[in-house]
């Protein structure tokens, strides 16, 4: 087919070159944005008298019909078209004749593609925001359910201090709240319209960029036309935000995998989100969590890919930039799927309170509380730490726990210790004493849940 851009060249392009050049296979997902953007452009051209009002109305009507026909299936995207912008314009011109050829006045595919991409990603950000919210809400509910379930908290994957499962889960809710913030920041910087930057230098026509921007829901316009067609920061920022969010999901996945292992047995994942083994009948594999952890790698790859495409590109548009889309689309698709799977799986997660408590009882995780008790009796913390450490050493040697040491044994180590020591090192008491802001006590976790839910309801 004759190219809309065949200007100075005479010979036909090679089939191989056409295939290589084509982006319709992936940019057709921006059809709706492309058509909506063109409708606003036609309206602006009409309002400014660059084309007549009748012509503008015809263009808008024609574009609406294309949108409807694509939705109903009456019109199919031609996989041989060069890209979505060319496809829409070609269909429009085939349907309307010469009027169709006026649509591309005072714009270029360079500002057009930047516009479509921004609009598409804006919709994606909104979808990702809703899914992130859903998952954070699910996590808050689970945290509420298990706000008093005592488990070992870890550092270096060594049992450290008692926490509640609700407290641990709320740590993930906090991460998701930051993810939401990043998505919103990204949306705010993205939401400026590049249309009207044209090829790179602006235009001689008396356009109204603000009008187009407003019609398309933008907060303003890109102020420098060279930057407007060259900038892909919004796509990078989204990829970066998603890479971070996936890292959060991956860390959660890693814990779910560990906790559901036979060694931990802290949780049981719902049957609907686990798989069996084709050979080992006893297995219940946490495939979903593993896949989320695995897919995190591809989202990192999408970010690195785009950074690398853009590095070293001279201003303004270069065809390299056609490579900006697939990775970002993939990052969005992947993150959306992972968020949905997590939000589907977690409500059915069951915590084994008994196993968690048992693990918490075995690792001397109340040694800090013993030291704090000694401080309350008048020892400076460093000395208290030494006594507590020596007692743990004794327990390990003799196969005892801090709870089973006799008062005599305690007093041999430090005469200040009284019978009230047992109440102080009781795990439930250890948790309940941590009432500091953000701490692990039920009351502190309740506050965290309340704050998170409030943040989510805005
Ligand atoms: N398909 C192209 C892309 O995705 C559209 C922009 C083409 N612009 C150009 N000057 N050839 O980047």
C-alpha cells in the first residue's frame, strides 16, 4: 500500500523493512487513546478555524464510528498497517475521502504517539492504583484477623523478638501505601499534554494546545515542544514504581513460601492458589507466590530495557523510541496480574497460631525483655545485656528456656532478679508492652490498621 509518508522517495520499501518498521502488533492497544486524541484534535482545528466546523464534525463523527466499529468487531485492526496512528488515519480517509486527510494538520506522529502513550499509561496507572488499593485492603483485613497471633520476628532470618502476625502483615500494607504514592506522583507528572508540539518545533498554525489538553483530561501542557516529543520520563517513572512495587510483592511472596514450608508451617495457603506435584503426592506447592517472585525479574528488565533505549538518544524523536512501549506494557500487565493473584490468594490464607507461638517460644526471643527487666531493677543496659546473654548461654548448654530457669538459677546470675521476672518474659506480655508508636502491641497494630484504612479511603 502507498505510504502516507511517501514524500521524497520513489521506490517502494522492501517488505522486510516494512515488517521491521511496523509497531501495529503492540501499539494497537492504544487504539482508543489514539482515536480520542484525534477527536480532540479535530475539535480544536475546527474551533480555531484551521478547518471548518463542518469538517471537524465530520472527522469527529468518522472517528467515533471507527471507535464503535472496533469495539463491535465490525472493523478489525489490519496487522499489515505500519502503526495504530496510520491505521486509524487510513480507515478514516477511506471512509470520508479528502476530509480525512485534514486530520493530520498541525500535528505529527511524534506528538501524537507521545499523547497516546501518556493517555494509555494514565489509564493503566488508574487500574494499577485500584488493584494496589484492593490488595492493601485485603492485607489490613488479614492483619486485623491476626493482630494478636504471636510469631517470632526475625533479623538475619534468626529469631529476634516476638511480634504479631498482624504487625508483620501491616509492614506490607505500609509498602503498598508508598507504592500508591509513587503511582500518584507519576500520574501527576505524566498528566501534561504533548499534543501540539508537532514534529519538534511547534507549528505555524494558530493552535490551542490548552483546549486540547483540557478536553483530554490533562492538567496542562508540556512547555517545551522539543522536550514534549522526546520525553519518556513518565514511562520510566511508571516502570520504576512498578519495579519497586514488584519488589515488595516478591518479598511478601518469599515469606509466604518460607512460612508455608513444612519447616515453618506458619501458614497454609488456600488450595485454590496452590498446586500439587505430578510425582510427589504429599506436595502443596506455593506456585503463585513463586511466580510473583519470578515475574519481578521481568519488570526489572522492562525498566532497564527502557533506560537503555533512551540513554544516548539525541533530541528529539528517534525511531528507537518505538521500542519504548512493549516493556512498559509488559510491566503493567505483569504487575496487574500479580496484584490480582495476591489479592485473590491472601483472603484464604490461614495462619497456624499454635506453630507460630511454638516457634516464638523456642528461640530466646524474650532475651531483650529480660535485659529490659534488669534495667527496670536498676542495672545499666549494657550490664543487663551481659547478664541476659549469659543466661541464654546457660539455657542452651543445659537444654532449658528462660521460662524454665528456676528463681535460684536467676538469682545466682543476678541477685536483683525477683519472682516477677516470669511475668516480664512471658511472650504475650513482651508483645503487649511494645506500645510505642508503630510497635507490635495489639493496640499499636490497631492504630496502624486504622491509619492505613483511612489512607486507602481517600
Ligand atoms: N510508531 C511510531 C512510534 O511508536 C510512531 C511515531 C513515528 N514517528 C516518526 N517520525 N516516524 O514511535
